[in-house]
């Protein structure tokens, strides 16, 4: 994860999910340069679905 600049307010588990999704996307070549964006959006979507507020 980029040194605290993105995905503020998420826990350690969600940070690990972000890294895993990003690595998987890069390895498969599925999203090209958008791997970081796709990983961040996926984690935040799950974060919000759990009922967490943004930035908390």
C-alpha cells in the first residue's frame, strides 16, 4: 500500500487484501496499469458493504 496516502481508515486485514488483489492483478496482467486502482476500489467496496464509515 502506498505509504498511507490511499485507503485511509481501513484495517490491517483490508490492507493485506489490497496487496493481494494488486499482486494478483499484476501477475495475471488483467488490468495493466490500473491494478492499484482496481484493488483499492475493490477493498473500499467491501469496506463500505460491511457498514464501515469512510475514514474511520
